[in-house]
């Protein structure tokens, strides 16, 4: 029996689902967002414990000058999130902290690596970009397979491996070379399959810190601003309701069945894991299903440390990678961006690493050992600890894997989220997928052109 009619049903109330709900409701569509948890936001939330405001993983938002998130904010948000205007990436070894080399010029001065190694890295990068115009497969090779002919040192490989993990979620043996060059801003990711990278590459003197920032108030401020911008008469949120089946007839989507209800609509947007799509829809094309099942996920562990007072070694506004260890970390001292995230005069730092096996306790202990090696005095400052285990992106960018397009093979079923667009990372990637899905929704006649 028909329960209620909507223009669109949105499965999942994470940032992807909320962004698309915002755009559609502003365009006068009646939408329903169905979220299986008792709270919206998915991986884009902040919660408080003992006066510390903890994001669901440390976040730095990319492409804030011209990117897809800022476009959506400009066009559709009535409540605007604020971002810190300063952000610098650093690399630490046991001797020093140095800016991450975002340009070839900075790489030449990056003396965390010996001169010979810097030369190897620069040569390898120039070769990769120059040769990619002649042979596209160069950028599709794994970073390791590409680099090995240059015979880099163990330390250089460790740095490259750590960057691969932080940019793609997988090791340098699984990460394609284009991802490393694109994610670090060396080539244009929007046009990774087109020629002409070299032209941009030789302008390497320009770096892109200015387009990155931390959302003041915590990551949830983006979710809250989006939700508060949604016209309430056009949107309904259902919490604690899980979509268990998509209802389709003759390959056209009609609605969804949840564990509590059935809903019908003109079109449906799915923002859960694409890997799980075959579980909730019958008769999905076998070839499409095989491709979805190839998607690989990475699991991350974040250790939040609350410090009684500010640690002098971590006084910068930005984030750092420590790479010279079995468990490398990315650390973000979020209270340096926004002091309100920690009690007065205290400091909050998030340390994230990728979990390579299922032994969480072992990873936490190894991560702590690495932190204590990198910043020995931190031991005396810690007054609070909190661990999170999360999946940072719904699919890792790996060699030989393509993500599904936001237009699914089921008519009027659209897909959004970090496993439907390979560009950029995290929330920016989610926003790209939303913009792309909207393009298809328009093309299919559900929105005015
Ligand atoms: C440790 C960590 C660090 C990160 N760092 C950054 C960063 O620096 N910069 C950045 O931009 N991003 C970062 N991210 C990534 C960013 O948080 C995510 O990309 C983004 O929040 C994903 O949003 P989403 O809506 O696509 O997915 P999700 O947040 O996963 O939302 C999907 C929602 O759908 C719901 N759902 C799924 N299936 C169903 C169903 N069948 N029925 C009903 N509901 C369903 C889920 O419960 C969930 O709420 C990081 C994430 C982590 C964990």
C-alpha cells in the first residue's frame, strides 16, 4: 500500500545526503531523508566529552576557493559555515618539522630527505607528468611500481607510502600514481585522463594552502549549516529507519522499503556504501555488480588526546604527517584552529592512522609508541584519550578500480558519496558526487535546466 508520495527519497543522512536534500528542497521538491542511525551527519559530526569537542576523525576541507562544496554553499546555504583562513601541512621526522613540499621548489629545499633523494623524487615526478602525455598508462601504474626503477632509499619509500595511505587509504603498492600527483596538487585531478598536465605542472611555483581550511566550531558545523538552510516545509527526516529494499519495476525505481515503512517517489538517491547496493536491490546487472564488489575500503583509527596545556612542539595552525615508523600518523591540533574545541588553555589533537589488520589494541599501542617517539614530552601533558574507528571514505582509490557513476543502471536511481567520484577527498569528493548527480537528475527532466 502506498504510504506517502515524495518527489525524492534520499537514503542516508550523511553530508552527501544532506547536501542533495538541501538543493532539491530549495528547488521546491518534496524530499524525505531516511537515516538508519538516531542522529544525522554520518562521518561529518562533532560530539563533546569532558569539555573536548571531538570530530568524527580530524578534517581539513580542500578546494575551498573554487571547489564543489563552496559552490553549493554560495548557491544554497542560508546559514554559512566559517573556515579558518590559515592551514599549513608539515612533515615531521625525529629531527625537525618542515613544510610539506607542495611545489618542486619546496621539494628542492625539503632537507628531511637527503639531496640525492630529493633529486630522485623530482626526476620521478617530472618524468611521470611528461610521459603521461605520451602514454596514459604511466599514471595508472602503482606508485611503488612506478618509483622502483629510480631506486629510492627506504626513508623515501616510507614517506611515499605514508602519503599514499593518507591520500588514497591504501599502500603505495595499491595506489595509482595519478592519485599521488593529483592529491598533492601537482596535476589537475579534474582532467586526469586528458593531456596537458605538464603545462600546469611547470607552473608549480603556485601552491594551494589558501584553498584549504578547518570548519570553525568543528566538522559538524558544515552539517548543521546545511540542515538549517533546508526549507522545513519541503523536507522530512526519518531517523532510526533502515532502508532494506529498493522497489523497482521493469528496471525503473518506484520507492523504498525500510524496516518500518514503504515510501514511493519519482526518484531515489542512495548515499550508503555502493558495495552494499546489491544487497538491497534484486536483478542488478551482473557485470555492474562485479565492479561494485571490487571497491576496496580502508579502516582508520583516530586517537584524540586532550592535553592539560599547549604542547610547544605543536603550536602551528595546520596539520602534520609523521612517516618514519611502522604506524605513521596524520595529526591535526584542532584547538589551534578553534580554541573553543578544548577547555580553556588546554589543547586537543587528533592522530589518525590506517588500520592494516583487525587488531585495534595493537594499532593503538603502536600509534602511541610512534607519538611518544615523535613528541617525547607529550606523555606528561595527556589528561584525556578517546579512540574512534571509522571508514574515512567509502572506497579507496586503488589500481584497476573505477568508481560507479552517480547515474545507476536502474532508471531514476542516483548514487552519491565518496565511492561515486574519484576527485579530491572526503567532503569535497562527496560534494563533487552531489553536483554530478544533480546534473543527471536535471538531464532526466526532474529539475529545470
Ligand atoms: C578519520 C577521518 C578523517 C577524515 N578526514 C577528512 C578530511 O580531512 N577532509 C575531508 O573532506 N573529509 C575527511 N573525511 C571524510 C568525510 O568525513 C566523509 O567523506 C564524509 O563525511 C562522507 O559523507 P557521506 O554522506 O558520503 O557518507 P557517510 O558519512 O558515511 O553517510 C552515509 C549515511 O548513510 C546512512 N545509511 C547507509 N545505509 C543506509 C540505509 N540502508 N538506510 C538508511 N541509512 C543508511 C549511514 O548511517 C550514514 O549516516 C574523514 C573521515 C574520517 C573518518
